[in-house]
C-alpha cells in the first residue's frame, strides 16, 4: 500500500494511530496522536480515511438485511377458533318433565323419562347436534341402566359419564358421530 505524507494511519498489531511525516523506502515515519515520532514498515500500517465514514453500497445493505432475516424464525400467531358448541342438556328428572306425577306409577314415570330421552336423541341426530348431556340423577340407577340400553341400540353414538365438575355423578354425555 502506498502512503503519502499527511495520511492518517493505524498500526496493525498495536493501538497506535498517527500521521505520516516521512517516507524512506519501505519505512514509514509517523507522529502518534500523543506526539511521539515512530518508525514502521509499510506492511505494519493501515491507511484510515480522514472522514471516518463507512462507505457501503445499497447492495451491501440489502445482502446484510437478507442474511439477518434468514436467521430469524418466522412465528405466526395461531388464532384458536372455538368450534365446540356447548352440549345440549336434557334434564330427565320427572318434576322437570311433568307438572304432577299424581296417578302415575313408577313404570309410567320411567317410560316418560326414556321416551323423552329417545325423542331428544332423535332430534339431535336429525339436527346434527354432536353432544348431548342427559341429566338423570343418581338414585338407584334404574333410569341410567335404561338409558345405557337405549344408547346401545345406536351404532353411531358413544356415551360416557359427563363432566363431574359441571354435572356431578348423575349425568351421561352422548357423542353422536356425524356422517358428512
């Protein structure tokens, strides 16, 4: 590299900066910023531009930005859409189905409850409702046994105990598989 008197230079291996005062062959004499005269070989010095500006083209900036974006992972915010409809609830307690049980035998009450469950199940299948919760209460388990027998006759449904926190022990949830 060719230096001229007055150029600002830096030493490669040391933190020394100064101005060129004299050139003799491959030797370069400089005055450091602290005012000391020193001698170095040309290959030990680097010329510094006086303005200290970094000259960068648009292409260099574009490449640097592109390289930085390549390393970043793109995260898409996933928006969860609530597609689950709340289940249809059918309360099979006898006092919810009729105003008075006067004159009804236990057999009549049980038949009314099972018929209501069957009609609501058919309604849900026709209207493509996927979940139904039948609230039957705990009792002696006669109604629950009859409901399980009713549900067993349908091949496109499964049934299981409903959510304990919401319904307690006396409810059965039915899931109806839909044919599209």
